[in-house]
């Protein structure tokens, strides 16, 4: 297969997951989250848009996610152990708050909104 680089006008042809830079530079996150956890957080942020479209909003106006761990494992190609570790790290850093509905089934969760002022231009 031949290597063909992008042209300037082609750079925005794809959709991308966004991962906040704060996760890489803020001392509260950079050493406590592995790469899988950071990617998972970006995935969860992306899922918020779907939740908002589906009107998955609680009684006080917070958007929540509903999905199974198995979905996350499939979409991100993670083992059960790795996915569990990633969720645990996000919980420990208080980046998500899970409300388990049934064990090993669905979980409602809220995703923490990062404060833009806590990390200024890589000087965290």
C-alpha cells in the first residue's frame, strides 16, 4: 500500500475525538491517568452530544450517559480488565460519577466539566 500524505484542503475530512490538553499537563491528572483513561474521557465527552440529543438530562439539568462496559470494550477495543482500570482511574480523579443501575449492566454517569482556568497554557 502506497503512503499518501494529506493535502492542506483534506485535513478536516474526518471526525475526531477531542481529549482536553489539561489531562496531559495538569498535575492532578497527567500522572494519575494512563493513555486508555485519557482516550476514554475523550470518548465520554463525545457521547455527551448523543445524550443531549436523546434528552438524557436529569431533574437538575445535568446531561448523563447510559451505556454498558461491554460497549466501551468493543468500541475502544479494550479488555474487561483494561476498561475497568480506565473507569477506576477516571472515578478516582473525580472526572466521572457513576450511578450503577444493575451490576454488570447499564450505568448512568455524569462527566465532570473541566475548569478552563485550572490549566493555563501548559503551566499546570
